[in-house]
C-alpha cells in the first residue's frame, strides 16, 4: 500500500488549545517490519485518539481508535510515544522532541478528562433530563463542572512541569560537569530543547489558569445571588414546614378532643395514631361494632393494639367509665381512683393563696453564638453564662417541679392492684416532662450546699427537700415524704454537652418511689433531653429514649419509649408508648399518649403474634379494652409566654416565704434580681457569687493539700441534710436524706447552715 503525502512530518495542523477537547496533527505510526513507520493524520477528541491516512479520510473512513481513559502513555526516547490499551498498542513517532511533547501533554490532559467523564457518568446521565432541574441549577452545575475540569487541567500541567523541571535540572547539572567543548555544544542544545518543552507546558498551564480566573470572576456574582436565593428559599421552607407541623398538631389535638367535648363525658378518650387504639369517630362508633386495627409506627415497640368490644351496652354508656372493661372484677374502679377526664386533676385547693404571676420577661437581645462558639464539646456547667439565657429558677426548683402531678402518686397509693399502681407510676414519670415543652431557658446552677424546700404538708400532704451535694459534676439530692402513703427520693447528676447545633442533657441517677402500705418499691431513670437550634432558628426541646420502671418487690415492669420528634414523621409528635408486664413477662396494659399532653392506659384481654414489621421483627397484636385517661396536662396560666412559660406550680416556687433555710434558693440574690427584671444587676451578682464559690473551693483544696502533707485525713465538703448510703436494691452509693431539716425549721435554728450567698 502506498502512502499519500510521504515526506517529513509537518508542523501539526492544530495547536494545543487549553480547555479544548480536540487536537490534530501528523504523526508517524509503526505498521509492520516491511513498511516500518507510516505517516498518518491523528485526531484527539473527547478522550479518543483516532487516525486516518489523510485529512480527507476524516469524513468517511477511520483507520483505528484508542480510548485514553484506559490507555497507558509511555515515551521510549526523544521522539517516540507508545499508547497501549487492552490488547492494542500504537507505536508513534514525532519529527521533533518538541512536537512529541506537545502530543504527550495533549494526550495526558485528554486522559485525565476521560477518566473524570467515566467516573461521573452517572452524574452526567442525570443532566440529560432537563425537566428535572431548574435552569438555574443547570447553569450552576455546568459552571462547576467546567471549573472542576480546569482545576484538573492545572493539576495535570503541574505534574508535567515537575517532570520536565527535573529533566531540565539534570541537563543543567550535566552541563556543569563538561570538559570537552564539542560535547559541551551538544549538551547546551539538549538544555535548550528541554527549556523549550518546559516553556510550552508552562504556557499551557498559564493559559489554563487565566481561563479559570476569567470564569471565576464572571460567575462569582451569579453564584452569590444564587446562594442567597437558595438560602432564603431554605429558610422559607423550614418556616413553612414548622408552621404546617404546628397546624397539623393543633388540628389533630382538636380532633382527638372533639368526641370528649361533644359528649361531655370521659367515655370517649382518644390516643395518638399508631400508639394504642383510637375510639371511632362520632356516628361511626355507633355503626361499626367490629374490631378496629391500627398499625404501629415503624420505630415504636413491636406491638399492635386492637380495641375489643365485648360489651356494647357499656361501650355506649355515658355514665360508667369502667363499663368498657366488660364488668370484670379485677378491672379498674375509675370513679374511685381517677378524677373526671374533664377535671384539672387537682383534688384540693391550697389553704394559702399563692401568687399567680411574676414580672414579665424583659426583651433583651444577645448574640448567643458569640458566647457559645468557644464552648463546643465542653461541660455545660463549666460555661460562664449570663442570666439572659436563664429562667429565674434554680435546678433544685426544676427538680421539685416533678411533683406537679403528685396526685397520681396519691391515687397509686390507694390501688390494691400493683399493676394498676404501676400504670399510675408510669404516668407520673411521663408527667414530669410536660413542663419542658416550652421551657428552653437554662435554670440557675445551684451553689454547693444550696437547698430548696417545698412545704405543701397542709395543702397536699407532702414535704420536699433538695440539696446540691456536688458541684463538679453537678449533683442534687431530693427527698419527698407524703402523708398519703408514699416516699420519693432521687440523686440526679446532670451531664450535658454542647454539640454546636444542639445541646444534649443527660440526667444520670435513679429515682426511687416506695409505697408505705404495700411496700412496693419502684425504680426508674430519666431520658435524654435535647435542645435544638442552639445557633440558628427557634429553640425547641425534645425528649427521647427508653424508661424501664421496675417494681423490685413483685418484679413487675413497665417499658416506656419516648419517640424522637421529626417534622417528616407521620406519627403524632412527642409520642410515648409503653407496655406494663407482670413478673413472668406477660403484658397486661398498654400505655400511649404524648409527654406534653396526656397518657392513657388500655387493659389487654388477649395477645397473639402478628406479621413482621419493617425490620423483619415479629410484632405482637394486643386486643384491648377502651382506653382510660391516666394523666392530662394542666393548662398554662394566662400570659405564660411572657412569664418564661411557667406552670401554675412553677410561678409559686420562687415566691418569698418566711422561715425557710438560709441556703434556700429563694434567698439567692442574682435569681431574685432576674425575676424582678433587673438583669444587669443580676449578672453582676451572679459573677460575685461564682467568684465567692471559687474562692471557697480554692481554700478547701489548700486545706486538703496541707492535710496530706501532715498525714492527716481531710474530710472535705459534706452536705448538711444528706449523707452517703448504699442502696440495698440497686447497689448504688448515693446521698439520701438523713433527717433534721424540718425539725430545724420548726425551731428556726439555722446555726448549722453555712453562709453561701
């Protein structure tokens, strides 16, 4: 075969244009041992190197193509190039080393782009459907891809410059060691060629940099506008979703409460969807006498409840709350144990008229991020915080708020059935979180030795005492004794971590509750509280985790699950579900509701194994009687939003009282000033108290060091009203009430109290 255009290879027809995917020119290609190297026209385009006999053949006949994405590029000598891909190999030769280097640069750039195109093939295929993208998104994506391509060009050129620079350096080194003038001339020629190659590659990189800079300057303003638009759209979407979630929650609550309001009886309480069961709507409850089935939510305990209708006569009764139980002898006597569902639940009015409002919260603005940005990962109790983020109550008073629904324990003390009693204890454990739904402010950290008493002996038959027994880690002991048959005590240590977007508060320690007549001893622990949107957005709080309540006398248990809140969940927000089981593990009651509203119980009459859930776990199907209301949240006082969302009880906790201990939280000056709205003075006073406490700690540390040097034993700080004891049931060592406080109050002898304020 004769080759057209024989002769020396001419200068390439196309020059390497930075950013261009096409490069053309003449090269010699090895054919066989008879004909040797033959002159061919090569075209590099879109990661493919094709060759033709002549330029005219480009329109109809391609002699061969090699894909650079999988090709290996090698240079044998000054003018040769070897391309190999799979079983195909091209041996090519350029007329000069400069021309060879131009082709090598173009090939390496094309190979890098081909590899990127292959890796991003899935992304590119998505761009083929412009109907799924807005014009703005397509423009941004296209620009970003171009910039990424230019950046990769720069990276490839950088590698080539490093390679050629090393070669140039070697040539210069050889030039310095020359002795023969003739040989020196040849070496100088080699140095000039390498310098030329280096200049060509450098020019390519400079051009690529210029293109990159031009694109960046052209599109930077467009990006800023696009980012601002997307940011505003995201904020608007978040606000819309939050409003929809609130409206959905309000509508659902209104729907749930509608049957109760329409009949004016507690015989038709309803629970959240997916938890336990729901009473039929209005007239549907009269038309459908069959069993209703409701699916459990995916993350809820593995059970489904079914409402049984054993006695339709009682089901439609408006006067007998226990009628839905079918008249069984071991069912609950609702009229004797619980108040009416429409009642607030307060059995007795207090003998003393207590305050119902506090000064409105001042409107102070403060940049939270300026304070918190250096505190990520630190213990919350070690962060110096101004009172602007506090509420005018101490942690001891917040702990005392657990008693807001103490009447649940009064009723539980009168229960003859321990399982019924356990249901009420579970409702009490959930009720302690109802005050936190709007309370995102931080309570005051108590000073070491600070106390708080709540004496409601004449009103509700109980007395409560808290004392801060440790400062680092912060720990408080709490003891409550009731004349109505129960005693509650706990030691709570607060562990908290600031994570940037949210704050996790993890109460550590067990809560003990003992009933005097039966000796039933219940133990449980609190769940984790999470405050979201610490930096940006509106603060909101969520409770999540599991609670296991154990009756250590009978070994009966209650498993409660607090489901994490999600805007996109189909379930009711702040949902709580639970199962009450006997010592053998057999379930007897289903609990359902929300921790910010109410809890209901349903007696199980039959259980069976159902189908598999979303995770392949088999669910248990419980057939239950109609639900009965255990607990419902009290309505907030009027103007609560301007009074830190305090409940009726919380409004009275910091009310000044005569005769309380000298270390009582009511005596704390910074907290008192904050409640009065004098926040600047409160901040100054808070700083003084904290510095005073640090000085006392330093003195104790010095005394401990002196005692150690003298070989003496140093006792350190000891709480005034609590002492350490090991619990016989849990085996834990914690502080329990040792007595003496109420006797000291009766005699008004506070000489043993240290001056901490």
